[in-house]
C-alpha cells in the first residue's frame, strides 16, 4: 500500500536546461545571492536611477526621512564615540609607529565618507589595533620607522591606498565570498593572539623603556624587556598600573550595570586628560614618564603626492595591504552584521566593502591610515543610542574641532597612559569562554582557533593567520574529498529510511543494500566513493553470510547536489564493477543537475531509466519484487527473501 | 493517514557519541577508507605476520600460486614490452637531456622492484615523456645540461631520490588523498599540452638542428626553429617523415584490428633497427643525420655517491621532485586503476605509492631516473596478455641482456628516429574527443582542462598544472561556499516532497515554506545560507501576496552531513531573525553529527525538541495543524489554510 502511494509519480527525465540558463543561475548564486537587482524590477527608467542611487549611496535612502528626534540620539552617540576616538587614535598610531596626529586625522575624514556610503547603522569608523601593529611590523621590515620616519609614513599611506583599491575591487567584483573564508574561529584565535602580543608590546610604554625589539613574538619581546632591565622606570610603571586599575574598574562597572556603559566609554579620555594635567604640571617627562610630544593644530593636510610606488617597497606594501585589508573587512563586516542581527536588520557585505574601499582611498589622500569598523567603537556607538550613520558625521565634526583647537593639549599625554588604554582594550579581546565553547562543540574548530593564537603569539601575525586559514580550508576540502556515506534502514511502522547509525532500530531487507551519499560526487572524492561503496558491500556480505549475499545496491542521491565528469565516470565504473559481481545498481532521486549530466553523458542509457527511482520505498519494493521472482524461479522458498533482518 | 504512518517513529535525541568514537571514525574515513586492517581480524599472531607480509609485499601473495601456464603469458608480454622499452628509454632520456643509456638502465632495476612490491597486475614500469621533459627543464634552470652534464645528471639522480622519499612518505602517511586532487580534466589538459610542446621540441631532431632553445613554450620554440633556418637538414626531415608515416600506419592498423596490437608495439624498435642499419652502412652522420652515439655495454653502475644535496640546488630539486612525483603517481595509479576496473579488480593507491617510492629510491642508487607506470607500456603489456607483475621481471631480464650484449649497437640510432617515435607516441595523448565530451557534459571541467592545456603550451608546465589545479580547488571550495538550496513541494498522489524546479507539478501548502539545504553548514557558507533563506522567504511572500504570508519555514537537513560552530550560530541567528518576523522555524531530519553538535551547543534547547521532525510530511502536517488552529482562533474560515496552492 505504501509503495502504491509513492509510485504514482514518475521520475522526471525532462530535457536538460540550456547552458545559458544554468550558467546564469550558477553565476547569480555565486556572486549575487542577495538578489540586489530585485528592487529594480517593475521600475521605470527614472525610478531605476533613483533606486540605484539609493542602493549605492545609502545616505540618499535614509537622509530624506531623517528628523531632529533621531539627530539627538546621533549627536550624543557621536560625542561619546569622539571621546573614545581621541585616545584610541593616538594609541593605535603609536602601535603602527607613525606620528600620533595621524590617528586623529583618521577619525576625521573616513567617518565622514562612511556616513555617506555606509550600509550599517551602528558601525563607528576608526583604526584597529591588530591592523595597526601589522602595518607597523610589515612595513618596518623594508624601511625602519626610526631611521627614515618620513618614507615609512609615506609607505603607510600607500599601503592604505592599495588596501582601499583592493577593498573597492572586491566589492565591485562581488568577492565578499573571500571574506567568508576567514572563519569565526580563525578570527577569535587571531584577535586573541594579537591582543596578547599587543599587551606585551605595551611593556615598553608601561616600563618607560626606550630600547625595544621590532619583532612581535613573545620570546623576542620578553627577551628584549629583560635584556634592558636598566631602562625600567618605576614611576612610569606605577602610573601605568594605576591607570590600568582605573580602566578595568570602569569596565567592571559597565558589565555589572550596562546602563553605565558611558563610564567605561569616556574613561580612556579621563586617563588621557589626567595624564596630561599631571605631565604638564608635574613635568613628568623629567621624572621617567615620557610623553607623546608635538601635536600640531590644523586639519588633515593632503598626502596624495606622498604615495610611493617604488618597486623596491611595493611587494611589501601589496602584502601588507592584502592581509590588513582582508582582516579589516572581516572585522568590519562581521561586527556590522552582528549588530544588525541583534536589531533584525541586514547589512550588504559587498556594499560595505565598496564603502570601506572608497573611505580608505580618500583617507590615503588626506593623511589617514587604514580604518574600518572596530568592535570597541561600534559597541560604544550602539550603546550610546546611535540610530543612523549620522553619528559618524557627528564624530567627524567633533574631531575637526579637536584638531583645529585642542590638538596641542594632547601632546602632554604620557606614553604610559596610552599603553594602559591599549592593554585595557586588548584584555577584552582574549576570549577564553569562546575557545572553551569551541572545544566543547567542535574540536576541529578549536584547533583552527588555537593554531591562529599560537601562530600569532610565537611566530608572527601573518603566519598565524595563514596557518589557521589553511587549516580551515583543509577541512572544507576534506569534506568534499570524504563525503559522508551511510547505510539506510527502514524505520518500524513507517515508510521512512534513515541512517542506521542514528536510528539503530531500522530494518534492512536481505539482499538489498541502501546507501546514502551526502555530497557532490567530484574528481576529488570519486576514488573514495567507489572504494567506500565496495567496502559497504564487503562488510554487508561478511555480516549476513548465512542469509544470502547482496543482490541490489541502491544509491540514495538526494544529497548529491551536483556531479562532474569524473563523478559520472565513477558511477559508470561502479555500475560495471557491481555488474561483474552480479549485483544490480539502482539510483534514487537524482537531483536536477545530476540528472542533466547523466543524460548529457549518456550514462542514463547505460544504467537504464528503469533503475532510477523517485524514492527509497519505490526502489526497495521493486528490488524485493525482482528478488522474489528470482527466488521463485530457482524453486526455493518464496517466503525467504521477504523476511527482514 | 499518510502522516499517521511516518509519525509513529520519534526523532532520535540519543546522547552524543564520545569524542574518541567520532574522532576514530573520522580518522578512519579520511586515511583508511579501504579498511586495510579488516584482513587481520580473527587471525592469530603468526597468521597476522603472514597476512601483513602478503599485504605489504604483494609478490608473497601471488608467487606461491604462480604456474608455468601463467609464465608463458608473462614471458610474451615481457618480451613485447622490452621491444618498446628500448626505443622509449633512449628517447625519453634525450628529452630529460641526460645520456640515453640512463633510459635503458631505468628499464632494468625499477621493473624488478615493482615486480616484488607492485599491487597492479598490468602496469609495465618505465619513464614517461612529460616528467622527463619537466625534469630536464626544471633542473636545467639551475645547472646547464650542456655546460656541466655530470652535475646535471647527478642532480637528476638526486631529484629521483627525493621523489622516491616523497612517494614513500605519502604512501606510509596514507596521503593518497593528495593525488585525488589532480582531476581527470587537469590530467587530460596537462598531458595534451605536454604532448604538443614535446612534439614541437622534436622539430630539433627531425630537422637535424644543433642550436635550440631551453624553453618549452610554443612561442619560444617556434621562434628558435625559424631563427636557425640555416641549420635545417632536408635529409633528416625526409627520414623523419618516413618514420612517422610508418609509425602512424601501424597505429592505424592496431585501431582497425586490435589483435594486431603487436605490430604497433614493436614498430618503434623496427624504426630504431632500420635507422641503425641505415646509419651504420650509409654513414648517415656525415649526411646531415646525427646519431645517438656512445652507448656502453654493462648493467647499471652504482650512483649512490653522486646524490648531491648542495643547498644551492636543493630548492630546485625539491620543487622538481614534488611536481614530477605527483604527476608520476597520478598517472601510474590512474592507469593501474583503469586497467584493474576493466578486469573487475582493485588497486590499492597507498600501496602503489609505497612501491613507486621504493622503486625510485633504489633507482636513484643505480643510475636510473624517475619511473612510473606509463600508459603506452602498460597498454602494450595488458594487450600482450600479461597476467601478473612477473612481466616486469621478464622485461627487466631482457633489458639486462640488452645492456650486457647489445647496447653498443643502438649507438647508431639516428636522432630523427627517436624524434619520430616520440612524436608518434605524443600524438596519441592529445585527446580532442575527451575535451569535446567535457565541453558537452560539464563546462567548468572543460575550462579546467583548457587552462592546463593553454598554461602548459604558452607559459610552462608547472604554471599550467598549478593554474588548473587551482581552478579545480576553487570549484570544490565554491561548492562548499554555495550549497544548493531548493524549495520542496509535495508530489501529487504521494507523500514525497521534491525540488519544485525539477518537479514543477509539486504542490506547496500556503503559509508553509519547505527548504532543502544540500551541504554542510560551514563558516564559509553560513552568510550565504542565511541570506539565501531570507531571500526564499521574500520571494515566497511577494509571490503569494493574496493568499497570506509565510508562517512556518521548515529546513530539510538530510543533506547536511555535518556542521561547525559558526553553522550552529547561523542557525541560531536565523531562528532569531525569523522569530522577529513572526515566522516559526522547524528542522527536518538533522543527521547524527548535526544533532550531536546541536545538543552540545544547547541550540536544541533554544529551538525546542518539538520543532525537530523526522520527515517533511510529519513537519508539514504539524504546521498545517497549528495554522488551522490559529485560523480557527482568529474566527476566519477554517477551510482556508487547508487549501493547497
């Protein structure tokens, strides 16, 4: 009866779709999974232009609906973020070994551009610690930041420019897919490792040292710290510890009472101001506490003529630009998305890339270095109640005022205050609990994470990242190379066939082996698929020796989305090999792409349309019928093959 | 009623298996898919040793059963293959730019070792043209074969040694999986391209030229040929064309009457002998037809002390060894397998690697260069009736006799005869039809093939291979990054839910959207999966605006073999996003690994066990029931939601 139900419908042997149709659909799924053209349908020419403008320049979408009520929120958020942007800008510029004013410049122009082009409402634009350190270290390998600071700075601008171009191209070519390959586990491990080495780097500032290594790995840094013990300044260390305790306390307050987030948000500015006052009146620089020094008034000067494409440095610049660009995109997009999800909204990754790209290109023309959407600022922006990208414009405005009026005041900032700010920010990026969660749920993900961490801490940042991405790719490829196969059994009192490992009470019919294949059959796995199927048959035959041997092998292909030429040949070989052993092969529910290729390559003619079934139940019933016939013919008990084991 | 049938069985929420169990099973599937330990079960200690010996040294398995009857076949096959091995050995050694006698040596020791260790019955061991050319070209980049032939030869031995070590290690570490990533399309394109450039190289021999380029790309070679027009020798060209016509005719005969395969098999030897006789009596070398010259009597001298690991050359050697080693393995294993399949037998790839590895290591100690199981010789061996690896031992024996007695005779071989033999062999490797078949069945495979071909012909061999492998990997990764999703509909008169694109007559229930996901949910595709699901919902809602909006989204997860941490988070986010839109999420048939991770990460608690179903039918019926309830509650017609659209 059950077999009657499902066999009413025939397998579809429709003529394969044309190449154009399938190619277009594959292209769309690969590069336009979010279907951005949908909005342009059913629009007239003028409407289309308007929609396109709104699509590419999001400010046109939200500004017309903007009102004073929203502005109040954005003003407050912008002001709060500015208070964080000043100390962070100065600190991270020091990490990149460039003049601290560049960090302030970077919080003026890029946020303004993001306000126009950005797709996320909560991102607050700024520099990030990991990329700053990476830029400093990578470009430091070709030009010394201490011996030739001007050339070094120009190369940093050039790297920012190249990063921008790369990000823009990735957005235009819709290569957001590349960012997808930086897994969450990789980023967690990488950020954790970076946080550790950045904290260690701050020992220089906290101990008030002047000599320090250019390397970033733990061993080199610790060696360097202890080799120059004589340079340690106790005054600086005491100030550093006091600042750090203050900053961590404000964080603790924020964690306990989320409403008081602003205490933690403005605390770095408080540290800087207190430090400045102390340094100014206490002449701290004469008492073992070095200060930043030399911050000129005035907004960003043009830097377009400083871009340097000398081929001696270009390979290093290109490498730096690619690595930092990808990390910056991954961080910015991931953070934008995670806040959007909290609010049930969506962020278009490819549009974000274009925004970041243009922001960095224009940034590199106006004395800014690499910016993106960092976690710390964005979280503050979100918590301070930002409603639109306008908060970035507000931050930009306040930063302009700071640059025009207050910049010289910050030249008294003690380096130790900056170090304390950085350490405090970094401590939040070492996520033990997340690593532990990974360990519990997925050991391989945990390895990927730990590899990134250990690589960054003990070797260097790009090696750690590379190893971890490599390990993730190996897993993706392993999945393709070793598709899960399983043996299906019929669940009692149902027509369902399920994995016998998962549902051990499933029943098999003697003489019929139903196997499920769970991935495309590809050149990379066809040898495996063939061997594995033969092994299933061997195992089956050695198990049921008393009852009879396998006469039908049915492959359940619902999970085989696609197949390539080698895969078709493999099926053909399996069919031949099984035929040699007197076993009949049947295929169950081949999907549309598989069916099309089976027809194009004439494999369907080889195996015969009658051996292709729509459901497991159909196939098993047909096989049981044929087994029964053959048993009757051979004059043995017709009852036998009807039993299930 | 149908729903009654399937819902008798409950979803399995069994306690997750231990880490040890899953790790062991994953490891086994990855490295031991052929389950080699099976044979050792149920054996006593002595039996285990015997079985192990038979496993690792196949000669112990077949020699005890060997009889005179089989020997007759192997003798004939061995003799036939020897007649091919002599001209091929000399020719391919010339391709590698090493003394021709090395080619003869390489047909003595390696076949003997393969006879002991080899797993395939039909492989006949020898040099291959593509690898010979590649070795000559790659090592030629660091040492000139004309200026320092001794050092060049020593480096070739060293490369052979390193290749052997690499192959042995790959076999021992069960890395046969690496060879799987050289797809059939890549090999077809690479071999075709190599054949073209090798044919072009032979213009040197056929035109009797002395100056020639070291490069292999078409442009460089043709330029070089036409730049030195004055060196062209018409006598040589005429002889070359005559030889070529003869060789191609014998091939034509073989194709027409497969029984006459031996005509084609011995024709190269005939060409050599005729060439030698003509050269000896006609003093051909004085009439514009250069000869091989200088072939000493005697078997392989030891070359173990010549291995040169100087760090100036080692990087080049390592690169050469890795590329040629992989190609040699891919060719040898693929050919062994394809003949085994014809005879319904099996070849163990990992065992073959060990055999090739040891063969090349010992070869490098005895003045041999890289050998594998080439197609031409193997086909001749098979057709000549070889029954076991004994035919290799026979070939080895005959080759020893040739080396001891006849070698000097071959020193009169005209170079043009060798060139004709190579060209004739290569023409068979350019497989138009296969490329055309690829074009018909799978355009992407065709691109992979053409990339290899064009890369090899216009750039160089390793670049062509690299580009093509890269393109294949991109496809494998794209599959992981863009899993096929589809919308399911219920086939009329059945309980089956199938892809609506493939079965357009399937019916949807209003308010219920059933989506099938066909791949693991991974870090690399989780953004795509989320966006795609949201797009399905958008599309659905814009389609059925009049009837009502989607209230239930059911994800059919039978094709999702596994999931990682990011994937779990994605499911969690999707659940949250849908919840925000008032849509309920249901999961259908999560597989064992997915279920285990859902439990470990407590996602199952979030979504609720009642929203996990065993079959689509169960899930849809449950949703219809809840829709009906809510419709009744809202006092509208209970009839409505029962309709299908």
